[in-house]
């Protein structure tokens, strides 16, 4: 099976943030062939180069998402008119109020309910009282808006394909004017109508960056002329596109689905739409992107894009229930959702769990990136209460600051610790007596991450914002009892093997930690249960096996896309899935109109690529190799 792996800012770049999971997935599925299509997130990725790739990666194609050189394409009059129509339609959908559309849909539903029939479930009665079949309800306004967004997006993609690119057009004054007309049109939302010229320029610049994948030459089956390793083809020739994140990274998969009917698998371990919402409200957001009009229009764009990706994906794999709820709220079909927990290598951590427990029974450990979202301030206040109740306890904060904001936050936490424990900090043995220590991985007392978890009897997570708590899973692999705040997917991960308290509640955090410090048997019992749960649900092996099954399932429900024989005439593995769907349908006696019956066959040693002739009995068409 040939997989097109779509990444952004991660694999296969050396400094990619999400590259480790992709590398484990590719290496674990050696029976398949991978072609990697990577969008780099910055110049540091390009400068660092690529990681060592396994032999099953047949090619790599990269494109910089952070910059775009003007392609020099000059549109003629018809192409300019076509671009203006598509771009203005896209902008018009972003300017419309989605809440108003949903309210009108609910009003229509209530009206139809009072009339005696709801969409999809009611029937219309004839004059004699008999049923005349289901009512054909027109598409709702929300569905119509989704279709308009999709038509505009694919219209721009088709224009880029025909003319050779969109970069110049998206940067042109015509794009800004089209956006302005959409914002000033009747029915536009209030924030859009109030957009200033600087706001329009900021939105147009952001849309140009987001739509850069439309201009790539990744989609032709022969591979085009883009940068790539020898033998790299295009997304039109793969059996399956696997997008490792949503948003802009999934755009190439959308176009492969639109142009060549390639099935799309979407994996989201963190919802990109949620990330955009949080980043747009962060204190360090640039002034031109913090304006209400800019935030509203960009949120509308990313929301529409996420909904379209969810609509076109064959299967969506959230990493946890928290992400799944976000996806459902953003329009994902519940039947497409399959939760696949991320796999974490347990080797180094398992050694800690197997060995003797040499941790100090009076020590609490916090491990992670130092940033405000981790709420170390509440942890320090909680530890002040713990230290008063249990003399001799110690808190070790082991982590690296995350950027300039993290360094500033670490300095604030150091000052707070000095204020909360003045006697210990100023005593004659200040270094040894201070119950709070700030360390980094690689230091003398915590040379490795596993040894950092092993240093304490209880591992604490005090975050106020958290997606999938990978650090918590690592502590579980080490067999440590944990106390965590109820944020993100923490409850789903813990599953009753640790204590969970409300966030921003130092007293509750202190009471839970004190209870575990005073009860070593309970700590041991919870640690053993946590380790067993982590090995069952969060191992690399279960993650790889889950995706292998999904690959086979999706391709089995997709059309046959390529030859089933190699150059020597031998059958190719996975070339013709046992349940692959062919165009048309089987006809003739004994035919059952189900997907299971529409299987490919072999005729004189060659794969059947058409439908059975009318009147041909089903039994005369030999079954596929995999269906025997």
C-alpha cells in the first residue's frame, strides 16, 4: 500500500516538534510504502535538514509554508475574473454570521416539527391519507454556506492548477478589494463591516499564507517538477493520504481527494482550530492580528476549513476524548471518529518501574516545560500548605523554560518560592534546607527524564490548560502515583489510577498530595495500576497496530486506483483490497447490491477494471486474490 504522509513543521525535519510519533509510525509499518509531503514551519527546519529515513520511505517532498516567492504568473482577463469571483465568494462566506444561519435552521426545524414532519424522519400525506414517501428537505443555510466555501476553495485550487500558481493573485490589490467588498456587503457580520484598511491587509496576508499549498505541484500522479527524492510521484498516485494534523497541513489531502478521489485519513492529537483560538488571544499576539475584525474573519476561515476537512475525511482519529468533543462541535461526523491514543515509548520508563523504589517518600516531583499554562504558582502555594502539615517534605521542579515567556515565568516562580519559604532560603544552609528546587533535565540529580520521575514518591501535574498529558503517561510508565488537575484529557488518561483535583485550587492540590504522602501502601497500589493502564493503552505497539488496521479498512472501501501486477506480472501486495469498490455495480442474476459484492476480479491473469457485462452471472467472475 502506498501512503502519502502529510506533515507540517515536524517529520522528517530534524527539529520537528511532532516528528517522533511520525518516525515511529513509519518505522513500525515497514510492510507499506510511504511518500512524505512536508510543509516546513520556518528556516530552522530547512537548515537542520532531514532525519535518517527508513527504506520504506520512497521519497520526500518539502515546501516552505513560512515564505513564498512570487511565481511570476500574470493572469489574463478571464483568469483575473475567475480569481475575483472565487476569492470574493470565499470572503463572503467568512463575513456571514454562522450563528444567524444556525438560528434560522433551528427555526425551520421547529416549523417543520409543528407541521408534522422533521427532516429525514417524516413523511408527507396524500389527499387520501396515504404516505407519499419521505419529504425532500432543502439543504440548510449552514450546509449551503459549507458548499459555497468548498466551491470557492476548490475553484481557487483549479485556477492555480490551470494557471501555474496563486501567489501573485493572492498578494494583489484585487484580493484586498474583493475582501473589502465582501465586508461591506449587506448581511455581513458587524465586526466585518467595521474592518479598517489595516485589518483587511492583515486578513489578506494571512489568507495568502494559509492558501499557499494550493499552488504546489504535488498533486499530479507523475509527481510534477517539485523538490523531492528520486522516484517521488504525486499525491494523485497514492492509495491513501494520511494528514498528521488538521488545518493548512490537510489542504494537500483535500485537493488529492477532490482531484483524484484519494481517500483521506486525518489524525489530530491537538485540534488546530483550538490552537488558533488560543494563539489569537495570547498576550504576545501582534497588534494587526489582535483587532476584533481580524480575529473574527480568521476564526471563520479556520473554522470553515476544519469543517471541510472533517467532511471530506474518510476517517478521523482524535488522540483522546477531549479532542473528539472539539471535533464534533466543529462539524465532524461521529461515525467517522476513531479514538487512537498516541503511542509513547516505554523502554526507559519501564526500567524505573521494574527496579526497586528508591524515591524519597517525602518528595514531590513536577516535570515539564515551564510556562504560565502549567500554573506553578498554584503548585507553590499548595506546597506551602503541604510543608506546614508534613515537615521535611520537598518539591523538585524539573523542566526547561519555554521561550522568553517561560524564562520570565521561571524567574517569577523563583521569587515566589523565596517569599513562601524565607527562613529556609536565608538560613545558614540555604542550598540544602530550601524545600523547593528548580532543576533541568541533564543535571546531576536528574540526568534523564526517567530518573526525574523516579526521584519523587508522587508526581504532580498542576496545569490549567492541557491537551494530551504525555508527561503524565510517562510517570504512569514509571509506576508513580500522581496528583493532577482536571484539564484536557487528564481524567481519560488517569482512569482512576491517580488523584484528580480542580485546577487553580491550591488547597485541593495540597490535600491530595498530603493524603498520598501519608499512605505508602496507597501510593504503591495506584502506581502499579497506573503502570498497567499505560502499558495497555498508550504503548507504541497499540498505536501502530491501530493505524495499520485503519489503513486496510479505508483502502478496502476505496476504488481500485492502480495496477495490481508488477513489471514481472506478479501480484502486488495490497494492490487490490478484498473489498475494493469498482465504478458502477455488478448486474445479473444472483447479484446483491452491497459494497461487499462489488469486489474486483481477475480475468486471464489481469485485474478487472470495469463492471461485469449485463446479464453475466455473478459466479462467472472470479473473486479477487484477497477475497478467496
